[in-house]
C-alpha cells in the first residue's frame, strides 16, 4: 500500500459520540467524506438525526443514534446497533463532553464566587466527571468489545483537551482532572490493547468555535478577541481544521501511533504571546 493509500478508510465503519455538533460533527463529516459508514451518536437525538440526514443527502452513509455516554446500558445498545447495521466497528471517536461552568477566574480578570474549589457546586463535579471521564470509559469499553470480536484491530480516538495538560483558570475545575484522566486512560489502554492491534490515541484541542458552554465563543466578541490574542497562530480555530488530524488517527496512516496525544492549539500552550 502506498503512503497515500494508508489514508483510505472507504468501507470501514466509525462511531462518533457527541456527533450532533462542533468537533464531533467535524469528525463524523470527515469519516463520511472519506467513505466510512458512520453512526452519529448524541444525547441530542434530533440534532444527530438532522446531521445524519444531511450527510445522507450529500450521498454519504450515515445514521443517527440517541446516546447518553453516561448511561452504560444505553452505550452498549448503541454500539450493538451500530455493529448490527454496519457489520462491526473499525473506528471510534470518544468525543462527547460538556463545559462544567465557570472556573476560579473570569475573562474580566476577577475571581468567580462560584468557581473556587470550596464554592464549586459538587453536583457540577459529579456531572462533568460522569460525562467527560466516565463517559469516555463507557464508550471505549464497548468499542473495545466490538473491535476484539471483529478480530481486525481498530482505532479509538478520544477528544481530550490542552486543559488536560495545563490549567485553564476560566474553565470549571472538574474539567482539568477529567481531561487529564482521559489522556492517561488513553496511554494505559494503548498498552493493554496493542496485542489486539487496537490503537488508542487522543486529540488535545485548544480553542475551537463550537456550541460548548452555550456557544459563547460565537456569541461574545469580547471573549472571542481575548482568546484570539492568546493564540500565536492568530485566532481560535474552526472545527474543519481538525479533520486532517482525525483522518490521520482513524486510518492506517497512523499505524505506528498508539498511546499518543496530539496537541492542536495554534501554539497556545507554548506560552504567553502578546
Ligand atoms: N471547543 C473547544 O474549544 C474544545 C477544546 C478542547 C476540547 N474540547 C472537547 O471537545 C469535545 C466536543 O466538544 P465541542 O466543543 O464540540 O462541544 P459541542 O457542545 O459543540 O458538542 C458536544 C456534543 O456532545 C453532546 N453531548 C453532551 N452531553 C452528552 C452526553 N452525555 N452523551 C452524548 N452526547 C453528549 C452535545 O449534545 C453536543 O452535540 C468535548 O469533549 C470537549 O470537552 C472542546
């Protein structure tokens, strides 16, 4: 197989969690455009249906599933349905995640009353961990079950965050340990699953314009300008900019990568810029 041929995923099947919006939708789009059969799973059933229908209208093979990643029974059913329709599972993006609300610092440069470790509502901690960390475990668990059954290996990609590597003062505190946990789960499972040729990697995005946290990056020009100024490459990113990396990690082009994370943040983590 030539090098460019290694990017070919035509005929494979992919399941993407949190696929009705933002980064997950971009993953689903590139999988479909590259010829994979895709399940768009999301707690937002209508959104997933709408996007799957749009992709089918563009000539691609896509279906939708209602899926709460925090619900283990539903996760099992969603994966089983995917395998029944598409004949197995080759690629899985464990992507669904939420914003936990305000961090200890706000963009105006003051402390948030409800974002300190001693004031942050523990219910926000529980909910964030159940989706952003346990939800990734739930997803990977069933992806691995199907990939082992298929006997052909597979590629699992988790959406972590640069907030799993450095702290983000304006992000609610549960987010950092959840994403750091995802990154270490990726390394651990990569080791466990290498023998089965199941590769496990993570994408660690910086700021991308999505609907997370109510889509504040789209709505608030002051916050948008403040974030743009933090990025050495000049601006927060559009989700299309994640597609080449998603295809790399999903395909045999990354057949010697496992347990890795790729930071994609316009250089933001390199340090203060302006
Ligand atoms: N946007 C960014 O700047 C950024 C940066 C780093 C990491 N991330 C991560 O990217 C992932 C996707 O976020 P996004 O920015 O595209 O947000 P988004 O809100 O645009 O999309 C998230 C999707 O996940 C779905 N979802 C929420 N809870 C769910 C659940 N319990 N089960 C299944 N689906 C659920 C939502 O309905 C939505 O469609 C998250 O894990 C997030 O933490 C985002």
